[in-house]
């Protein structure tokens, strides 16, 4: 009998340009995968800076494929935000599943994690989608 199941987690680079990186998260972001997540994202950020210089302005995380997020997964997101925000990079949590929305609300970290690096607040629909100032949904 196996007491521990292997963690199913992956981070996939969707796209990158000098000013934005788009990553897709899939699986379980928890105690088992938090360090792996941070290693991957930090490597991507370092490589981007090496290639383009310090011009990155947005890091988009497509969270639709997250099946579970525990306190360690939240800690990993907070650690990532502590790196990106001082560098002028806004962390965008896109397609937030219900469990992520609830975790952010329960911990009071929604505004902290989603604050734009330039000091403006993002507008989010009840489904976790970002909207622009005109109210249309962006991806």
C-alpha cells in the first residue's frame, strides 16, 4: 500500500516578450511542489533578464489548471511577489480557480498579491478574470 502519491505539478511557458512572460500552472501547488515552482519561475526570470535586460513589466500566471493550493503554495506565490514587485514587475494571477480565490480571501492576501507594481489596483471579475478600465475581460 502506497501512503504517498507523487505530486502532479507543472509550469509551462506559454509566451514571452521583452515586457511580459506568460506561464501556465497545472496540478497541485503545495509543500511538495512549492520549491520546484519557485526554481522554475526564478530561472525563467533570470534568463529573461539576461536576454532582455530589466525591461520585464508583467508576469502572468494562468492558474486555471491548479487543482489544489495549500499554505505552502500560497507562500511560494508570496515569495514570488516579493521578488517581482520591487523590480517593477506586476504579478498577474489569471483564470483563478475557486480554491485560489478562497485562499486569497481567507488569508487577506488578494490585494497584496495582485497590486500592480506601478501602484494601481487591478480590477477582477467574480470569476477571477482581469478587466481593463473599459470593463472588457482580458486574458
